[in-house]
């Protein structure tokens, strides 16, 4: 469980860097107090990643190990490309950030839940759950994402526009490419 937790935490933490939901966290934190924003993020992430680990477990049980390793390798190479491409908030995303109906926790949580469906961190969690223990992956991926979003909120408030977003994006993409390549090599020689 500790290995699953640590690997999931690290991979999802890196995956979240520069992600659209991290930009949303920063946007919400400029408008609302940080604690309710983080509570909403945590609840939404816990729900999405719980569904992701169960999906990953089902896929892991249905497919042979070499096929999973090959699919995992391809997935991480796609995540590398996705990370290099970067995410931005479009006009509709910006508009959603300015609309608040009810509780900050519910507003943030609901928007995060919707934005994470099909996102690279959700898909990375599914991929991790095909190979590692469900509880460790769930806890690690959830806390990795929350930690990355919390870091964005704190650093964003302190450093503002001086963050080297391009360097962070390139570093994360390189890590994903290495993981994907290793998985493909393991599948080929395994």
C-alpha cells in the first residue's frame, strides 16, 4: 500500500502541474478563502479518484499483464504530450469561476468534479489502479492532486505571474515520457 500511495502521489502531483483544474484552484483562491476552496477540491477529487480506481481495478482484472503494461506505456506518452500542450481556461471556464451559487465548498466541489471527468489526472489514476493496490492509489492520487492545487494557491498568491509555467510543463512531460517508455519496454520484454 505504501508503494502504491507514494507512486500515485508523485505521478498525480506532477500531472496536476499546469492542469486546467490547477488553474481553476488558483482562480477560486483569488476570489474565496483558501480553506473552503481546498475542502471543495478534496471532496471532488476523492469522489472522482474513487470511481477511477474501481474502473482501473476492473480493467486490470479483465486484461493480461502485458497488455496493461503496453496500454499504460502508451497512456503515459499521451499524458506527456497532453502536458506539453498545456491547459488554459477558456471564456466559459472564466465565467464559471465568477458565478457563485450557495456554498463555496459546493461551488468549487461541483465544478471540480465536472472538470476532472475524463481529465488526464483521472485517466492516470485509472492507469495506476490497474497495477497497484486500490486504497494506496486512491489515497495517493487524491492527496497528490490536492497538494499540487494547494501549492498552486500558495505560490500563486506569493509569486503571481513569475512562475515558470513552461519549465514546469516540460519537466512533467519528460517524467511522463520516461514512465511511458519504461512501461513499453517492460511490455515488450516481459
